C-alpha cells in the first residue's frame, strides 16, 4: 500500500508548515488527488489517520478533492478528459493519450490554529 508513504510525506509537509507558523494544532488538511494519480482515497484516509497520531495534525480533518484527469491525444491534437491511466480517446478511440492533468497528489491548503 503506497498510500502509507504518501501519507507520511503529506504529514511531513503539514508539520513543517505548522511549525513554521508556530501552530499548536492542525485543524484541517485539504488534499488534491488527481483522478490519474493512482491513489486510493479510502486508503489515503486510513493511512493519514494512522500517521498523524501523536503529531501536530492528530485529529485534523482530511478533505480530499478529486482533480479530473485529462490527456493529450496526438491524433486529434486535442486535450481530452481521461478517467483512467489507460483510456481510449473519446474522439478517435485511440490509445495514445498522454496524461497531462490529474496525475498528481498535492496538499492544497492547511488550516492551523
Ligand atoms: Zn483522439
């Protein structure tokens, strides 16, 4: 489950931000997960809850926003929506799509107090 190491890097980022701001507690973390990022949302929640124990972010709410996937089709010379990493182009049915959006996971916002 690679979500565990992802959750750990999220926590590292959150904690270093919180420390820099002299926060006593992290209230909320907003995480963006791309549809093509191959990150399971439920697993991410589970791992986040596990890694934040005993940290500044213990008890913090985790909000997950899904960023839609998109890809570039060389045949159509157009950007098209993609639901999965291996997807057919909705325009021409070809399998040459290069993912261009929704491939990453990032922390968008942190609420501290
Ligand atoms: Zn196409």
